[in-house]
């Protein structure tokens, strides 16, 4: 799995499923894992960048040649990034340890999933993930036709009168490391049919 980033490799080792496989599982905590992993990834990158800046200041002697407050300011910035990282990690740990998710994993085999790449402007059939919000709206797990925008999707107006828009993450539209958009299709036995 060399193509996976560090956060996803950690999730695979911890849970036995990739983020794509979690996203296809019909459990709210599993559906929320990809977005939570993105938040942790962003927090790690910001923290790493701030620590690198601090290290560079020390190597270059900025603590000796510049004002004394330079290092204190950088340390304060690092402290803020540590707080962001900690919050993202706690949220991800909560999802990983969610009782419904762990019971589902223990009683259901991993389903193979396939990525289908899409672009803004495309109209595609997708299966809405099992986010808690979509469950409350009684939309989770339904196969719906959507038009993909740059940051959201619009559900088919013939099926859902009035403009019904969902963010990419809520609708199950994901970004790969090259920022290409994709949707997931379960290719195993568990398939969800159109309503």
C-alpha cells in the first residue's frame, strides 16, 4: 500500500479497512472517517511546517541575530497547531472506536470498492453515504442522480423538487492526492438498488 499516505496507512493498520472501504460501509462513523482523516492530514502538515520553520530558525541562528520574540512567536504558532492536531486526532479516534462501526466490521467482511473518476458538470448516479445527517433526511444509502459542481452536488430535480444541494463530502464525492474527484461503487455482494 505505498500509494496510501501516513494517516490512511495508520487507519488501515488500526481498522483493517481503507478509507474507501469505510466510506462504503453503512455506518455513520465509517462514512465520516474520510473527512476526519483529511482534517488530521491537514493538521499534521501544518504542524510539520511550523516545526520545520522553528528548526530552520535555530539552524540559521535567527534566535541569535533577530529579535528574541521570533522564537516565542513560532513556539506559540506550534502550540496552536498542536491543539488543532490533538482535536483532529481525538475526533478520528472517536470514529475508529465507535461501537456501531466496530460491530459492523466484526460481523461483515470487507467489501471491495471501485473508484469512478468524475468532473464538475458531470451528471452521475451515486449511492449516498450513511452520514448521520443523510440518515435523518432518509437519504442515506439511496442511489440518486446528481450533477457535480466544484464543491457540491445538486440532486436530480425530477426526484427531489426544489434545489437540493449537498457538499461533496456529504454526497460521497472524494478527492485523491492529485485533487481529482471520484465516487465509490461497492463491487461485492452488498449492492444498493435505486429507490
